C-alpha cells in the first residue's frame, strides 16, 4: 500500500512541483517552499518528538522538548533550502558536506558533553518515512528540469543536508542552555538517574485497541502539514491546478493507510519483543550477546525501513538499473548493523562519543575522494534514511537500556548516540561497495580490451 501510494501520489507531486518552480524561475519562492517543507515535516516527526521528550525527562527539564524540536525543525528547513540552492548553482555536494562535518566536529569541542550524543542523534531522526520520498522527488525533479544537471549526481543529497544541519544547531542550542545555567546543569545530571526509572516503565509497550486509533491520527498529523504546504504553493504561488488530482489523492490515502498498518504491526509485534530482549540482554551481563543483538537488530530493522526502500527504488530508476535497490538496501543495512554494534561497544566501554564520530567523519571524507561521483550523493542520503519509523524506537531503547543498566554510565551522556552511529556507517559501506564495483568493472574492461 505504502509503495503504491508513493508511486501514485508523493513522487509525481514532488517532481511536478519542482518542474513548475524551475519554469517559474523565482529563487525566493523555491527556497521558501524548500524551507517550509523541511520545517513543517520535522515539527510533527514522531521520532523527533519521542527523542525530545526523553531528553527533557532525563535532563530534569533543562533541555526543553519544545525548544529542542523547534531548533531541529529550523535547522532542517534551512538544510533543505541550502540543498536546493546547491542544485540550482550546480556545486558538487561533497564540498558542502565536508564543510558541514568540519563545523560539527569544531562545535563538539565547545559543546557540553550532556548535549553531544543528543545532537548527533537529532541528525538521524529528522528524516521521516513521508518526508524522505517527497524531498527526494523535489531534488530529482529539480535536477531533471535544469539544463546541465544530472539527476543521479545532483538530484540526491537533500536528505544528507537534513541530517547534518541539526547536529550543528542542537550543539549551539546546548552551548547556550548549559553556559547560561551551569548550576542547573549539574543538578540535572545528578537527577537523571532518579528519573530514568520512568523511562523503564514505558519501554515495554502494552498494546491496546485505543492505540490503533491514535496511530491513525498520528499518521494523518504527519501527512497533513506536508499536504497544506504543497497545496498552498501549488494553488497560491504557482497558481496551477494539480494534474491528475484524483490519482494524487488516491496515492496519498494509500500512503497513509500503508504506513498506518505498518506502524500498528510494529506496535503489536516488533517493538514489545525487541525492547524486552534489549533490557534482558543488558541484565545478563554478556557483552558479546549485546553486540550480536545490536548488529542483528540494526540489519533487520534497516531492511524493513520504508524510507530506505523509497530511496532505493528512486536510485534504481534514476541510474537506469546500475544501482540495484536490493543490493543498495543490503549494503546500507550492513553499515547500520556495524554502526549500532560499535555504538553499543562504546556505551559498554564508556568512551566519549565524539572520538568515534570524528574518526568516522574523517573516513567518510577520505572515501569521498575515491568513490565514483554518481554514488556520493546517494551514499550521503543513505545515512539519513536509515533512522526512521522502524529503527529509531528500538535503537533508542537499546542505547538507554545499556546506559541505565551498566554501572558508571549516565543515560543523558552515554544513552544517546546510537542513532548517530546508524547514520554514519552506511555512508562508508555504500561508498566502499561502489568503489569496489567500479574497480572490478574497470578491471574486466581492461581484460576484454586485451
């Protein structure tokens, strides 16, 4: 239902809007549309709401959930607008991303340690199942409409911007909050273990029939701001009716029903057993089992991730079959699995998160110079689409569960960060895989020439 809805409704309307804006030639309205789409979709993002509420609870109220959400939403709006500007001017994406990583790493050395893991995680929870297809369609549609742009090289990358900017904005927010009230900050850290019991109470979710209705309302709330923005710009700015409106609306209804059924299935089946196992494993004190569970849960949840499936379908279509959607999903899932296993090791060992992330970013920068040009934007995007509807709740529960049950760990400092690992490592695995494929292709061509 979800995939058919994307093909009928979300992909066409995103690409048509991009084409109409390109024809209109108004930079102001296009950038405003990009900003509004980014902001409106992020404010209502369930994964972000869940992370913000947990951060507020663990910090004893020092981190305000509403202001954190507003900070992240503004950063995503700015990121999508910047990404659209990059497509318009035709700059290579790697210069923007590398500059962003340098700013993230530099800011990390000034940010309070209580905010670093949360800031890194906030970059991974901004790209929702509905946002990703629309933003991808906008980028590809824009690149297809502008002469001299390549949809495969220039069209992807908007999701990477949406994952990067929140890390910078949230660290800046943390610097302001913690520097203005240092005494409250110390109290919040000491109080975090007292309130952590409240989180344990909600980790094992009991399914009730009322949840069915609430989930449907939640999905409609996710989709509604996006539809409002789309139709506002379509009818009042572009002033053109939506082509094949009945098909578009049917597609949107299918997306809502498919996503809703998917979430109900998760709540009834996967989440309760996954969260229970996470806490039982930490109680067993067997670190190898924890790492194995982290690896397998990372791989399996990513393979089931609707946002990744949407991007993989688009990547196969744009590349003319060069990039196989199944292979791309497996390579991305393998990266997430490695990331979550390594992130779990970091919590068990008690190491500071930024050393791991900095090394990871350095490796991404190095691989950018070796990977084929066509794969770089898709690799950057793959980091943002791995942490959505399925992955975030289970991974967040695992990280907080480890930090709560291991002596000497603080949930606020150590519990967050697994989502950041899940966003970072797929970039590496996708670029490594494509570099290997390109090397093999050149080697076979040389043999044939001989």
